[in-house]
C-alpha cells in the first residue's frame, strides 16, 4: 500500500516543475523532479526547519534550471585587466595622473608578470611586492601609492565583474609609528611677516604670490582654494564694505559689524581685492 503524499509547493512550470512533497505520517519531506524522464528525489527531515530548507532549495534549483547555466567570466591576465581599465578610465584622468598610474602599475606587472592571472593575486603577494620595493629603496609614500593604484584597478575590475575574486580589497597599508613622516612645521609669525615684506604686491611678477601668502596667513585656506579664490565666491557681505574697511574709510560705529563680515582683517581683504 503506497503512502499518500501531499504537494505543498511547486516551483517552475506546472508540468515538469520541481515539487515539494510531504508524505502523510512520514518522516521525510522530499523534493521531486524529472531529468530526461528519470525521477530524481532529494530528502530532508520532516521538521519545521527541514521543510523550510527543502522549499528554499527547490526554489533555487528551479530558478537555475529555468535560467540555464551561468556564463563563465574569462579569466584576465594583469595586462588584459590593465588594458580594460586604461580604455575605460584614462579619458577621465589628467595626463600627470595617467603617467603616475602607468609607472605604479608597471611595477606590479613586473613583479608578478604581465601574464599572471589577475584574480589569483593574494594578500601575501602584496606583502612580497611591498618588501621588494623597500629593498630597492623606494620611498614609503611611493610604495603606498603603488599599492593604492593596484587596489584601485582591482576594485574597478570587481565592479565591472571582470574578476571572480578580489582579495586585494582587504589589504591595509600599515606603517610603524617611528617610520611615519613628520608633518612640516608651521611658519612662525616672524617668518610669515618676512615673506610678505620680501614680496612686492605692486609688481606683476609677485602680487599673486603675495596674495596667496597673505590669505593663507590670515585665513588658513588650502592652496588649491586660494588659487581659485574670487571675491564673488567668498563669504564677505559686500565687496564695497570690506574694501572700505581695508583702506580705513569705514565708519567707527560699524567697526564691530565689519569684523564679523570681513574675518581676517584688512590684509585678507586687500589680498582678495587683487585677485
């Protein structure tokens, strides 16, 4: 006498799909399907967890049968990965950045070989690469940049699904405290004043340098921001008020308000007026 079976899930087409069966009074839950007319069965314990796992497996198996085999990604060499990156990203990079990237990547290629399979690189390879550059007396900052370029290319390849595995994303560049470079010292007030006195703002060859030093000294802006500074883009209330204060034509009662509107004092405003 055959046991009565209950179908409580079907995945895929109604005919020839993947069925999840539960035998009444049985100890197993079964997933059943047919492969070229041959009945196939996979079983799990008839428990709450077993039924959930059986349904999840049947759903995934049915989807895989419907979609067919996933096309395999061709495994790229280091040279092929670099050429893909060069074609896609170099049009958006400055010429100097392109040169730096080429130099750093060429060291990686030279170390592993241009025909090395890209997704076979491991964290240990990066450790050996760093040690090799250190033995050649490369500066620590250059080694850091070289490894950064390698990681940039690998991360790009992973986002483009060109790599099956990107282990290099987990790499962290560490430096001992005694090897970290000391930040450059700040200019003293006397040095700053000496530089400003040495420059002539009335000369066409020196006024730009004088302006940059004056703004940096009184405001602390970064050099790139200083080079592209315009009065229109500053936070000054009005150019007229601030220039009046710079030349001493402001009203005494408005002095406190001008201090708030024109941070940095006359030196900064005078420098901005020359930009």
